[in-house]
C-alpha cells in the first residue's frame, strides 16, 4: 500500500481548470480476486548504487505467479512507479485463464539519491531524469542492472528466478512519465522489449518527449505492439497537451505500420481508466503468444523510394582500429581507411576485403578523380596525397591539417580542416596545380563534405552543431552564399548531431553519418529518414558496387553495407541536374 501511495503521488495534475469529469468504468472480471484462482506472491527488494544512474537507490517488487515452478525461464512484465493497475490480481486471473503466459512481474520505483541526514537533507528524486528523457540509459538500467538483480533473488520457498531474454517474451508499461519511459525502453531496444502499455503517457516537452511523434515516422518500422490510453481532460500545461500528444503518437505509430491499440476517455491525469483497461491491454499485448510480433509497412514515401524489402545491414569486415574515408572507384570497388593503424583496404565487387599493404600515413578522407587517381588526407603528415592507377604515391599539397576531401570533376579539391570543437575550422580549395586557398573559416568543426549532383554547390557537415552547411561554388572554385541548410536530429545525451561523412544520390538526397545513424535529407534540407547502424555511430559512407546502389558505412571497428534502390552520385562522372525538390 505504501508503494502504491508513493507511485500515485506522481500523477497529480500540474494545473486543473473547470469541473473534473465523473469517471465510472466497467470493472473487468480479471481485476477482481476470485476464489479458486491460484495466487502468486509479491516480494520486495532494494537495488543500491546504480552505475548507470550513479548513486541511485531503487526499490522494486517482484510478482511470482503460482504456476512458475523455477525449472524454466518465464516471460517478464516490467512496470515503472512500482505496483499499479492491480497487476498481481490481473496476472493471477489471466495466467490462470491462459490469456497470457506465465509471467513474472517486476515493479520498480524511480531512483533516489538518499540524503545522508534525513532530518536536514532532501533526497534527490530522479524520476523525471530517468523516465522523461530520450535515449537508452533507462533501458540499459533495466537490462544491465535491474533484471540481473532480480535473477539473483529467490522465491519465498527457494525457487530460482529465471527470466526470458527476447523482446517477444517481454512487456513493459507504466503511467504518465512511466509510460514514456516504457515506450523509450522498447523504442531503443526493440529486440529486448516488444510490448508496451502506456497510460496517460507524457509525450510532451519535458525532456524531449514531444519529438517522438516526428521521430517514429522517420525510422524503419520496428517489431512492436503498443497500447495507448488517455483522457480528453488530461493535462494541458506548459510542456504541451497530453491528450493530443497521445493521439499524435497513435497516428505516428499507425503511419509506420506498428501494431497499436488505444482507449480514449474523458478523464484527467490519473490512473483510473488505465487501471480499468489494464486487463484488456494485457490480453491484446499477449495475444497469439508465442507468435512473434511482425513489422508493418511505413507510409514514408522517401523510405519506399530507397529501401528494398528484406535487405538489411550486412557486415563487410571487422576488427579494425577506426574505419573512415569510404569511397568508390569507377568500377564500384570501395576503399576505406583504418586510421590508427595507417592501413588502406579495398572491397572488391565480390565482397572480398584486401589490405593494400601501404603506409597510409593515417589517412582519413578519400576521393577519386575521373582518371582513376585516388586522393587521401594524410593526417599524420598534414598532406594531400595522390595514388595513380599503379599505386604510385605523390604529394599534392602540404601543411593542410585536413580531415575529409571532395574531388570535383574539374579537378578542384575541397578539404575540411577542423581544429577541435572550440577553435574555428577552415575549408581549403586545392586546385589541380597544387595551389591552396582558404575558402571558408569559422565553422565549429568542419567535417564531411560532398558536392551536389550538378557540382554547383558544396555540402559541409558541422560536427559541433546539428547543421549541415551549403555553399555556392563560384566559377573560380571559391565559395559563397554560406547557409546552415540541413537540420539534423541530436541524441538525448549530446548537444550536437556529430555530423561526419556525407554523400548524395542521383535524386539529390543527402546521406549524413551522425550519432543517431545515417540521416537522409531531401534537397530542401529536411531529414526524412534515419537509419540506425548496428555498431552505433557511423563515421562515413559511400555508394559502391557495379551500379553504385550499395551503401557502405564505416562504423568504429566495422564496415557494413546495404543494397538500396537509389544510385549514388560520383564526382568523377559528368554532373547531373536532379529534379526540383518538393517544397
């Protein structure tokens, strides 16, 4: 009871105007204890000194169904804010009627940093920090700290607690901020959580939750099933309108084909309707179990223009120091750099990776001209180097502390030269005769760069912000009309998008390696798609293969590839004028 009271304190409205509606909901039989139904037990534990949320203490309760015998792992339901919605009674009934599988419930309180002196000091209450923020921190807390601690415990009669590990065997839920925390865990880790119960979800502007209704539409569909509940008299205050935000979430999930169900009422910010609907939600979330939840079909038009159904990311190679500088030659063979090990590799059309056995001088950015000459930015020597078709090395320019390079059809080269996050960056023009000219200064870590398909403009990624700049290229090769053009999404735990390498396709779309993955923007600078990469934050990309329709991505110690419908643009080919963008 104390835990329930503690949890309920968090659902008081910030502001309430007018007469509150009378809320009377039918009582689901599964919410009532029945004679003859085996009853599980609820045990309480404390998890001290979180590492993911340093110093925090969490209380949690574990429901063990009577049918669990300890010989094989059980399904799991995780709930934020402790025990809610009469869950132990509901689980007793639904497990007994076989409307849900044998499921262990884990009900965790928000974290607190306990004051050393309870008489004079106030605990630090980290509920909003844990629950309202985007990113994977809370999901990692559940997976790396909470559930392993649960499995260290035993039932009152000594049975070991074993939990199933896959998303199809797990559900997660909560009310208010606990609801968005549940959704975030499933969104970040869909392979670990596939079923979400969301009551009066806080998808508003507290710590970025309002972004979900947009972000969901820009990712490929995920194998999730989501039940949403809210009332039309829910809060409408400084962070936003809860009821409309929940409806926006539903429409976004429908847009990408996610399995979503809802229960809209007239209530305000409380758990009354959520409690009434909880049994029906559990029946729906667990329906057809153990059949896996499938992904839907997104209505994102650009996504359909690019992806090939059934094609995913394929590992090309791994075990490198740090991969960068991806570029394709005229045949579609792909070169990439391992910077710390000063190595250069080539990926043949057969997929075989070959070590070129040269000292790259810790080369990063790489480009090709129309004669098959390869250019690199040698970071160890601050030089621009070239390699002819026989591999003979030549110094093109010196004293350029460069990062990335783009080689135009006319032989002009553009090189970014960052000097850390705090000092202004430079962009160099290196003409075919080796003359070098500073054509821009002042960006906050100029990084990847790419020419537009018609080669009249130049994109440059600014790593220290969430922008990609666009410049006009003057007849003499210098730059003008500098604008912050492409607006990129940032992760919750960073202040910048971390924009790195970028390339364009024949339709004029821009593909940017960022902290969130490959963000794809249209010609008007609007991100339409975000492709996460299996190994985390990518550094660079290119289009290779015989038709230049295979995207290769450098990501830390690995390189991946994926076949797309679109064709990449090569600067060694004749410039092309793409179609006018939809404005």
